[in-house]
């Protein structure tokens, strides 16, 4: 019964337009939560959730070898909250056991790259890493948007990218420079040649092409790994930069150059202007946009 409700919860997240990361991860968090207590969802009480919150603070991450961050714990609790709200809304439970009043963790200062650091990243990048930089920096895309960008969503003639399903299912159009166009064209030509050499049979090639129509054709995890490799090559790996810092950087630079806040909001795909206004409080200085 737990598995059935988790599956239905996953479909609900999809229907509500949550990102692929949320759709995939939140049900996993619910499964781990229920397995921890070995209880049916109707047997969960408020104290169980309180105990689980304390339990999460004792866990050491297998990858980081560190305790879970406040933001990660908050995301797990949010998954549990949404799950029980869904169960109550659909009549599966009458009383919602989630009664925690936990404040959202304070957002860390948004780190941004200097122009010199952006130039260094580009100078050290291989072709695939260059495309990742173009998408996540020059085009301000989120990681999942970059993963899901399809070749037929790229208008090379007019230098435009079409985000068909951004966060919250928001659509937007992103312009890009002639240099980005040139690099994407070269990347596509290299990938086409590699594709042809890999699959000798034409039918095999066509079948495989239909399955791999994404531009990068790599996972979100792989994108982050390539970014970390690039940071190391540029000797920037000890400054706590994340991939999302590229997006912070382009947003700040556009505002510094005088672009209207509403236009930056649309460029980034933010739903609320207040989200974009955060970047107006970043002290970046008067630097010009780097447009490789």
C-alpha cells in the first residue's frame, strides 16, 4: 500500500510541474522515511516525524563524509510534508501528522565568478565543457534544463534556445551569441561523426538517434562532474563554487550592465520578481559581461 501511494505521489508531482530532480528524489525520500519506521503511512504520528528529523541530523553522507546540510534536511522534510498533504487531500488520511514548524535554512551568500575566472574556465575547457559553460553561464540555464535541451529546441539560424519545460513548467526563449552558435555547430558535427563511427548499420544509427536527441546526451550528475573537473583544471576547485554559480554570475552581470529586472527575470525563468531581486544585493562591481 505504501508503494502504491508513493507512485501516485510521484505522478502528482509530475502533474504539478515539479522538476525532474524533485519528481525522482522526493518519492525516494518518502520510501526511506517509511522504511525507517517499518510502518504503514496511516500509522505515522507527529512524534515519528520529529524523531526522524533528529535522526537525519546524525547521518553522515556516503559521498561527502559529512553530516547532512540544513538545506538537504529541509528538502527531505519538505518531501514528507508534501506527501502527507497529498494523502490528506486525496482522503487517504484524515489528520495530517506533519506538524513541524521548521524555518527554511538561511541561503548562503551567492558566490559569483569574476570575469577573469570565467575567462580561465573557458580557456581550460574541452569541447563538451565549453558547451556546458555556454548553456549554464552564457544562457543562464539550470542544470536540468541543460540536460533536457534537445537539438530541435536550438534555432541556430536566429541564435535562440527554446526551454519547453523549465522549473514550474515555465517556457522561455533565450538568445545566444555568434560564438555560442559556432561552438554548438562544431559540437554537433563532432557528435554526428562519432555517432556515425559507432553505429555501422544505418537502421541502428537512426534508432539510437531517436533515443539520444538531447544536445549533451549526459546525465545531470555527469554535467556536475565535468564542471568539477574544469574547476580543478582552472585551479578554482578550492573556492566552493557550484555549477549554479554560473547562473548567479550571468544574472548579476546583466543587472550590472543595466538590463531591466523584469527582463532578467524572464531570461532566468523566475516566477517571481522577488527571486530575481536577490541578485541586486550582490556586490559584483562594475565589470563588463564576458561574451566568448
